[in-house]
């Protein structure tokens, strides 16, 4: 079985934004850092940062909990994947938890198997940088469960990605959640809450649905995707206040001031995980801008996700 | 010098804003090393009588005119807008406008809007247009307000070649004539970067290549937005230092006649 490559302190060359800079709540220092020569920036990146955790868990690794490699139907997929890694290098992101979705949903078994094979290839092409999520359509129960066992068990994928084929409270999803519990891996679930019906995503899940699923399966580790691109983020944060086994992914293109601060204040900083979902400067900038301590930012940037990934049972 | 052409003060009807008083915004600007900011009233977006928002803004920033540059929100379909424009410029010393056609329920192609643009241009005022205020997916149940399509902006800049436009909170320019120097459009607009990508698709870099570094200006959208993502774009952008300096503040200073 391949071992998940969750490697603390991954050494990254060519990094432009150092961890210390990334953690600064004031951009005054950030601007100063950005003006320095790359060698100085890298040197700063390698400075030990005091750990928020105890024991062997180091929290220096910055983990994007929500990323995507490119579907191979795009002719530029290889270059696009390289751009993602280059962007991560520039922004000081050590590891990216990636999935590939089918261009059209609902995904067929052949479609999601193909995507996961390409994700596995990506894990090999970018060792130590790309971690795999297994994407499935729960509607194909047997095939979906087999695919999760193959990806998590044999390929070392770190979690499961579910999209919008079914609302997460529909019974067809439950076997997937039960298998995730058995394997000890998180589920990153697409979610959004708009105050109108989203015609093209009729089975969209929202924070309320995820809270309901979390109550049904308190052992599950659920990640509510992109609070900063999933509609009314204040609604979502409040809906998840009392769902202790749901983590909030900060990704998305929306950069509304106060989002990360409110998430940390309402659900607790231990349940907030950093993500970009391809909105790279938005993702990193939100964390930098949040009025939180460096210790709290360390948790959000990687410490919390690291803890989740280390609950793996196999 | 960093000049933010896209900032706000006051309350917004649908979400609590922080850093939305003069003192708090100045403190945020100091923390981020932003020297000057163009500010408008966030309340004026939803006030029926936008001039009340302009009055609040001018009173709020009275002792900080060296850092905060007020722009007025004017609705050309509201009674007395000509008086408001005159008062804003002659009494309040305001040098530019911010227009909200979708929120104020008019079209940029309406003759009344054309009158406002012409009147402001004759007064030497710049005209900024946010292409959206907040993400559509999070809009209140009371609202159904679309972003301004770039096609409507194209027609506007063509119709008013002598005007000076600032396009805020937009993206997708590289797929529009607005994003190309050779498109035949007048050079009467600059594009603010807060929603442009600086990595992956790198629309910001593409705009610098296709339209020119002289036509891109820095803006954050604060305090609606964290200012950091916009600052970060300039940090990671692969561009000459001279071009970055233009974008940080030189272009805005020229466009705003600071």
C-alpha cells in the first residue's frame, strides 16, 4: 500500500512568500518581506515557527485542503497542473489535496475512475506536493465503494471528494460516509447556501445538510467546501456552529473581510482549514488578513488538516 | 506610494462591515502600508437619496482628506442629481463619481446616464464603476442584481471618449475588447485589479501584456474585502518592478490627478 505523503516540513525551493510572511496579520512586514531577495525569503521560510501543537505533530506544513488537478480532456492539462504547483511554490503552499472532477455530472463509474487514475498520476508526478482525494458519485454504490477502497487503500489517497450528484443527507450517501469512517479519512463535500434556488445544482448540499449528516455520523470527518464561494458564508458558519465533526474550508474566490475571523470565532479555530480551490491569492490573502494570532493561523494553514489526515486507520 | 482606488466607508445594508469608519480604515491602511484610498459611501449603494450618503462621507473624512479621496455616488434618475453633482464638486471638493447602474435600476446606455457622464467629464471628474458589489451567490433574498456585463462597459467607453473611467471589481477583461490595446477602444479607462488572477490564468499579467501596465491600477475593495489578497497579487506577479510601481500608485495618481 502506498503511504500517504503527508510530510511535515517539506522543503520547497523557489518559494516567494515565506511562512513567516504568510502568517503576518500586518502586511507592513509582508511588503517588506516581498521586497527582499529570494535567498532571504527562503531563509526566512526555513526559520522554525513555534508549534501550536504538542507531541510529534509539526504544523509547519501549509496544506491546501481543496485543490484540483486538470481533467485530461483539456489539451493544456499538463501545463495547467505545473502552473498549480508553481503557484503553490510562489505562495508558500507545501501540499495540495487534489481531486479531478468529470467535466459533466453526474459522473459515471468510468468517468470517476478515469479522474482518480489521473489524480494518482498527479501524486506520482509531484511527489510530496499532491495528495489525492478519491472522487465518486454515490449513486453508483458498489462501484463507488470499490473505487474508494482502491484509491485510499492501494493508492494512498487521503480522503474522499463528493460533489453535487446527491444532497449529503440522502441515504445513498450513507455507505460512503460509513466507509470513510472505517478507513479514517475525511470527506470534502461541495456545499453552498444561496437564498434562491440554484437551478443547475438542484441537489446542492449546504452547511445545514452537513450538520445533519454530522449528527447522524459523529465519527465522520466532514469538510464543508469553500465557505468563501459557497453563497452566504455567515449562514454557513452559523449552521455549523454545533457540528463538531465538520471542518470549514476557507477556499473560494470571495475575499469578504471578516470571513475567516467569524469562522474561527463561531466554530473555533480548530475546525477551520485553509483552502484555495484554485483561487490562490484569495485563499492565502484571506488567512494573512485575518485578525488572528500566528498560532491560530498555523492551525488553519496546516495543523488542523494534518491532524485530520493522521486519523487514517490503514 | 500605494493608492487604493476602491475603498468604502459607512454601513452596507446587507452585511456588517468592519474598519468602516475613518479612524478604523486609516488604521487598516497604516497596517497594510496603503498611503491613500478613494472612498465612497457604502450606504449610498442602497439609499434612495444617494446624496445623503455623500454628505455623511464628507463629514466622516473631514480631518483626513490627505489620505482619503472622496468620490460621490450619483443616481442620474433621482431628482436633483444635477444639484447634487454641483454641490459635490464645488462645495465638497469631490473629484470623482462611483456609479451603480444595476443597483439603482438604470442602464449605462440610458440618455440620463450619458448626461451624467458628460456633466461629470465637463467638470473634470473621474467616473468609477464597480462591476459588482458582492458575490451574486450570497445576495440577500431581497435582491437579484446582476454584475454589469463587460459588453455594456465597452459601449459606454466608446460613447464617451473624453471621460476618465475606472473599472472596479471586474474580471474577464482578457476575453473582451477592453483587455486589448489594439481593440479600437479609446484609452479612457483603467482597470482595477482586486478580482484579477495573478497566478494560474494570470489575467493580471495578460492585461499588462495586452493593454499595458499604464492601464492597471491597484484596489482592494476594503472594507468589503480583506486588502491582503490584492496586495499579494502584486507580490507574486511576474512583472518588472517599474510596472509594479505604476500599478501600486503611479497610474492612479496620474488618473486621479493627485
